[in-house]
C-alpha cells in the first residue's frame, strides 16, 4: 500500500506557523532551513517531480501570479525562502554553506531560492553564484524568472569578468533538441530575452547585441520575466499598445503626448490595448529605468489616473522587489504637489468605482503602499523627515476624503483595510510607530509624534463617535495598543469614543478591530473591563466573527495571571455561576490550547481545575446535567496531575458526556496518561463514560490503560473494562488484551 505524505496541521495553521520563518532563520540559523528543505523534499516523490514547479509557483518572491495559491508546497517554499533570508541576516558567514547547498540541490525549487537570495544579497553571494553557476539555469524554463531578475538587479555589480561570463552564456546558448523546427530562430529569441534584463545598464556591448536582435525579431513579450503569465479570469486581458522598452525610449515630451492621445477602443473580444495594460508596462519601465523615471514625474499631472497608478506601483516594486533606489524626496514632493492640485479633489468627488480602470482611489491606495514600502526594509532606512512628510501628506488626504458609513457590517476590519481611507489611517499608524521605534527613549521625539498625530486623531474621532467613520473605528480598535504607546493621554481621553457608547455601529466596528489584538496589556484589559466593554463583548449575541472569542481569551488570560478573580461579582463568576454555556465552552477550549508543562508548573493547572470544580458544583445544584458543557470540561483534564476525590467526582460526571462534543479521544488519551499512577480512579472514570458511549480511539491508549490497570494488580477492574466493551458491542477491541490479562492472572495465583 502506498501512503501519501500529509502534514500534521492544515494549510491555514501551517501558514500562520511559517509567517515567522524569517525570525526562526535569525534565531536558529541554517538548521531550520535544512529542516524545511527536508520537509519540502518529503512532499514530492523525487527531484524530477519538482521540474514543473514553475507552473504552479511562478515566482519565488511573493507575487500576484501566485496570490491565490496557499497549499502546503507553496507555504514550505516560502518558509525556506524566508528562513534562509533570516539566517543570512543573522550570520552571513555561516550562510555561505547554506546558499551553496541550495544552489547545488537536485530540486529546482531549492535552486531557485538560492538564485533569488544571491540576487537579493549579491555583495555576499555574487562570487559564490558564479563559482557554482550552471548554463542550464540560463536555459531551462523552471529557472527563468529568478535568473531574469538576478541579472536585472545585479548586472551593474557584475565584475568585468562576470559580465564576460554572462555574455559568453548568451552567445553560446543552443537548443538541445536538434530536431526542433526553426531552432536557430528560437536560439536568437532566447538570446534576446536573456539580454533584456541587462539592457540600459551601462554595457554598450549588451545594448548593441540586444538592439540587433530586436531589429530582427521584434521586442520581447509584455511580461518578459515569465514564460507562463496568467492575466486572470476576472479581468479583461491587460494589453498595452507599446512595450516597456518603447516607453523608456521616449522622451518625457514624447511619452506625455502618447499618453494623452491614447484612447482604448474595444474590439468586442476584451483583449484590445487598454489603460490597465499600458499602466502595467509603465510599471515595468519604471522598474527597469536608470533614473526611476524621475525626469518623467511632471508629465503625470494631467494624464489618465491609470498611468499615475502604473508609476507609483513601479516605484514601490522597484524599492521592495528589485532592491533598487528611488528618489524619495523628489517622489514625495511630486505627490504633495499632485494632491494639492484642485483637480485631485474634483476627481475624488466624481470617481466612478464601477469602472475597472485604475482611478483616483487606486492612486490613494498606491500612495499608502509606497509609504509603507519606505519603512519595509530595516537595512535601508529612509530619513525621519521623509516619514514625517508622508504623515503630513496623509493628513491632507484624510481631510479631502469623506469617511464611509459602512453600516452594521460583520467584517469592519476587512472593509477598512481595503478602502483608500482605511489604508491611509493604517499607514499613518505604521509610520508613526516606525518613527517612535527608532529612538523610543527620546522624550522630545515622543512629543513631536504626538503633535503630528493629534490633528489626525481629533479629526477622525468626531465622525467615529457619531457612527459615521467605521474605518477609523475598526482600525483604532485594532491598533488601540499602538495608539496608547504613541499617545497614551489621547486614547485614555477618547476610549469611550473609539468603543463608542453613542453608536452601536461604531462600537461593533471597534470591537471587531479589537479581535485582532494578540497581547493582554494591563491598561487595555482594565479599560475594557471597567467601562463595561469586555462584558458586552462576551455576552452580546451576533457580534462580528472573533470578537467574543478574543474577549473570552482576554478574560481567561487575566484569570491565569491574577488580574481576574473567580468570585460572584466578577465577570468570570457571572459566567460560571450563571452557567453561561457559550463563553464557558470557549474558555475550556482556550485553556486546552494553553496547555504546556511550564504553565502547569506555574500554577495555571490549579486555577483551571478550580474553574472546573466551580462549574461542576453549579451544575450539581441545577436542574439539568448540561451535557455539552460537561463534554467541553473534559478538555481540562490535560491539567490533571493528581486525582483527588474531588477531581475524580468532577471527571466522572464530565466523562459520561465526553462524546457529546466529540471529546472521547481526548478523554481516553488523558485516562491512559494517568493510568499507571491512578489505576483505580481511572477505571472508575472510564466505566462511568461507558455508561453513555464506547471510547475506542486511540486504540493504543485504550490497551495501554487496561494493561496499566492489570500491572497494578487490579485484575478485576481490568477484566471489568474488557467485559464492558464486549457487552457494549466492541469485543474485538480488547479481545487479545483480555486473554493476556487472564494468563497473567493465572501466573500470579
């Protein structure tokens, strides 16, 4: 029988786990990369099956061509990439062997990661790349995207010898299949494509060879870095009337004339040249130009907004993806001038969001994205003044844009972070945090940031409290801990306006933002609790997804850390003594996810078992058994280290209902764990459970449990368990175990 390799966690949780791969690489070095490489190889039958990776993983870096793919193979490739980048950052010397191993791998995907990292850190690994390079990398399709961008990013840094090596590879390229029709033309096409990423980078021989091939064969395809490029099924194909090379060849005056004169004409098939197509090639031109298109900035004041989108997108991708410089100060001066033009405000008021062409809202989002890009690379910090200028620019834009009334939606955060205004607000927080991070002990810097933020915060909070600015409500709820770090006096004064006591719509939006919190800060917990918001989040029905869960988790953590008591007057006491099943079941699940030896050693287990006991007492005093809640209580058995009479009583009551919430397997696992130390008590609990259902998974846990009971000399109890399984219609589960116990009993007599 052939078994398929599967992961122990699903793709969603694997993605969450590997989101920290870069930090793991920094902390663990090459070891974590080696482990992830091994896991990737285990996903595949052999290296040959990895040769078609380029079809489903078109780029090693994060790319829109792969944006809809998140299965385990994609996630592990991204994990290898990110952990390797982290290892390089932590110790470039140790990483030499790591990158060499990637380049030497039999698996093309791992080689592609090695090529990508060499391109990102050419100063560290350029010599290693050329020492280990293989002509096949410049030939076969699976390596093409990474080779294209390696050449484009690094060509100017090639030594004279390395440039000659590259040109020699180009000149000597030949088709392996000698029977291929028109193979000479194919060879020339490939040579043209190989030269394209190096064109315009100061080498006259490369430029000459490329020009000769273009004059004979025509320009490269629209997306020369991909052999397979998907335009997507949702949109029309984005064709351009001219290539990115044609754009670069034009003077600013010529390009301006072309842009204002071009008018898309539909041919009925949806594949005619379009604004989007031309904007896409503008992006490519900005990325590949020597000057980042700085001399072209003035021509974008009065052209279609799609082209401005193409320009800003190109600047962002040039900085993030290509690791190439852009003229930051000239860029923000250009954007500021653009935003202050009355035509910009008119476009905002008259924008047609039903049109698929990039419009003014796209441009506003592009400005936010570009600002965030400026702080995305700690190795290339921009000046403080640039960040300050961006925040001032955001203030101007926020004052121009009317907040959207999103209504009582259940996904306020997604609506906010995907709206132009929401992106500006989120970028404001992120840039201010970056400023503060750079010197967090400087009191004058703290005051400067507060003065910078106050007009924006004060402008937003008034419409927020009135229920007319759900974007700010959601994002303020999401970033409330960060706002407190930046401007504590402001948020303390306005806490009941963010979590509005005037507008239920605004409160729900802020509560949904709160559900993204990951840490229990004392001030935040106390503010939510004392002002009634935490109780409301726990008890109110039909709240947005995640709100009640997060509030319950805050309550549970506060209880474990001594910030919340289990008394009749506390929120937790209200839930326990009122037997409020929904939040109590959520708490049981949350406590179960918190299980580890350290927490048990630090007293968390004692508190959780006390929580269980109080619920059990309250159920006994009631009129019903609360079967679903009792089932959930079985999760807390992971914290049992000693079975006292009280714990045994509580567990026997809960065990009878374990399978109501499908906790039978967990019950059996925990009984098995404790069976050697407490065989008699475990037997009692299991027999009580058998009154209601037959715990049969994991079979090994069941056998280990029964054998432990027998080894303790409790043969009657062990046989009673076997007999009860037989009576309940499952004699096969313990047949052999029963016979073995009978034999052992005879030997002991």
